[in-house]
């Protein structure tokens, strides 16, 4: 059985299913789950790229969970890179978690919080 949300539910995720191909940008203040292929930029609170999921474009999010492939830059607060994840581009992050067998071919840039800059 499928669960549908209504206008009173404020946290419904956007899901791009396996086998689905989307050309265009996605902008939301909720979660985006990608199991298919997106060519375009994504702005969201949380972006989850599942195994087999592919994003060709830029990501701006609070949280990134990468199990699939990202080909493009990402600016996030918390980046989580899991086994078999692949990324090309530039990753700008505050917190980075990497598990074994991750294929990162990107430039890593750690951003500092305003409170960290005061102590420099």
C-alpha cells in the first residue's frame, strides 16, 4: 500500500525512483531521495543519493548521504559518504564522514563556523 501525504503534512520527501530520469532543478525545504538519474541542481534540507542513484549537477543542502554517484559540486553542512559512493567535483563541508571503499575524486574544502573564525 502506498502512503500519500496531504497539505497538512509538512515533511513529505521528494523521491526520484529507480529507472526515472529527470532533467531540471529541484528546490525544496525538505528531503530529496534519488534512486534514479537527475541532470540538474538540487537545493534541499537533506539529499540522499541511493545506490544506483546518479546526480549530474550541484547540490546545496544541510545533509548529504551519498551511496550512489554525484558528478558536480556540493555545499553541505554534514557529508556522509558510504561504501561504493562516487563523487567528482568539489565538496565544501563542515562535517565529513567517510566509510571504506568510497571513490572520491574531488577537492575537499572544510568550511568553518562563525564561532571557529573568532578563535583564529
